[in-house]
C-alpha cells in the first residue's frame, strides 16, 4: 500500500507541475499578445525592439533612420540594440501589421521623443 500511495502522490505532483507550467506559458503568451494589440500607430513612441517582437518572422521590416529631424546625424545600424531606437511612424502592406509581408518604420534615437518633430507624413508607403 505505501508504494501505491507514493506513485499516486508523484502523479499528482507531476500533474501540478505541468499545470503550473502550462498556465505560465499561457499567461506569457497573453501578455505578449496584449502588448502587440492595436493598430500600428498606437505603438509609435515605443522602442523598435518592442515593435520588432510583434512582427512575424516571415515579414520584411524596413527601418528608416530619421534622426536629422531631431538634430542628429543618421546613425542606425541594425547590429546595435533596437531598444535604443523609438518608432515615430510606420505603415504596412497589410491591414494586420503583425503578419504583413512588409512593415516600414521610421525611428529616432533615444532619448528623443515623439513631440520633438512632426512625423506625420514622413513615410510614403505605396503598397
């Protein structure tokens, strides 16, 4: 009898661990989905890193450095941290920008912000 009790307890423990792991994965997935929700323009002012994480791996991301609009020389290099760049404008080839074939964004370096220039018509996206 004690052997059967140990097996049953082990099964309950394993089931509890699996349930906890699945719940954590679902929570992480839900929070990632929430941070990617909404239209592309709702993400202006966020880091390029955060926006990049929302875009499908199969999509082409075109990045335009518009630093001269805030008095800086254009200096974006994709081998640097995308966390250091702020998205100020964007458009996509499909209504759902997360899965669009092409997404184009304009970026400025931190610590600049959206209120330093008019970025309204800076990109011409003709898809």
